[in-house]
C-alpha cells in the first residue's frame, strides 16, 4: 500500500509531464501559427576560397529558408538581396580612391583586416527595402555604450562591404560601378504586371507552393576574415503587399515614396501579406 507522500510525488510527476507536453504543443503551434516562416541557420561546406584562388576551404554560409505552412500557393518579396551569392552589406558608396585599393594584391595585409574584430559581438540586421535599394545593416549590440566601440562597429560594416566588393572585382571583369542592379533603383508601375514579376523580376520575389520550402545561401567569408561573433536577424514584422517608387514632389520639394500595389495573383500564386515566423542565429569566428 502506497502512502500519501508517494501519491503526491506520483501526481506531481504526472502533472510535470502534462505541462511539458502542453508546452511542446504550444511551441509547435507558435512555429506554424503563420502561413509563412523565414528561418535562419548556419551551414558549413567545402568550396574554393574566394580570396585565394584554387585553395579549398570550409566555407561558412547563412541559409535563409522560406517555408509555406499553408494549403495556398503564395508569392511575396524576398527579405535579402544577393550579389554572386554574397550578401549586400550597406555602406558608403565606393569612390575612385577605394576602387584603386582593389588593384593591390595585398589589400587585406595592407589594411590589417584579418582577425580585426576578434572577441567583439555584432548584430547583423537583414533589411528588405521596398525598392531595389537595401541590404544588410551591421550594428553593435545595445549593451555597448562606448562611443569608440560604436564607431568600430560602423567601420566593421564598411570593411565587410569592401571585402565583398574586392571579391566581386577579382572574380568579374566588368567595372564595379557597372553593377546591373545599380542601373535600376526603383520599381516602375509597368513592373507590377504578373508576367514581369514572374519574368525579369522573379529574383526579387519568392514563389512557394503549398508546403514547399526554398533556401537562399549567402557566403560569410568576409565575416570569417574579420572574426568576431555575429547574430543575424530579420528586421521586419510583416510582409508588405506593395513596393515603392521614389518620385520628386514639387510641392513638398523633396523625394517621396509612392506605393505600387502588387498583383493579387501571379499565375497560380496568391499575393501574401502579413506576419511571418522567424528566428535569430549566431555564429562565432576565431578564438573567444
């Protein structure tokens, strides 16, 4: 015969199991509470070193996986631009002085970039603008108060930008300033036709059938060069059902953004707008 203490402990253990199962259920419900989820993860794979040709290394990549959790086919703007599978890091535009720097084979040695930010922590905000202009913003953690450390963070963003531009320059014969994406900064009204969105603009959008997933991968070699700890996250709470076109307002005497509504359907895909589930992911390079 079991005493009252055993009965109480047995009931307590059963209650804990029930609570644990309920929490797991709520967590799974939260993950799929939105029709769309955009998941960030870090993967490593063998490949050629972009900085030392013909050298094989383990390459870190950020994977952005889009997942359709619903029974409806959807399309929507992607959350990140890429250039040759490299991220587009926002920074000041390149001038002739910076372009000349790329002519030097010892660019990284001269600027002492290897391991420059070891043991520092950074947040990387992935921003999807509503026109062609946008990219990844590199910022410090909110806990940093020192003005010199904040400036160091801004410089880190520029160094990331310069490294990727250097790689792009070394692997492409065309001039840096002839980047085709820079020729078109805004969407136009005629771009909003379904055949154009599924045609020459399809790299700006994600098309997902019911229960389908799609992954974009971004080479993080520049982050590996600089070292440090980087936390990636998406800075938006909703997927918009429109894009913008910047126009000069004569009365206001400034440029203003005009909304261009996306088509309700593009082929078999319906326009998606609203919230999505996402996460943060952190990767560390170098000794901590």
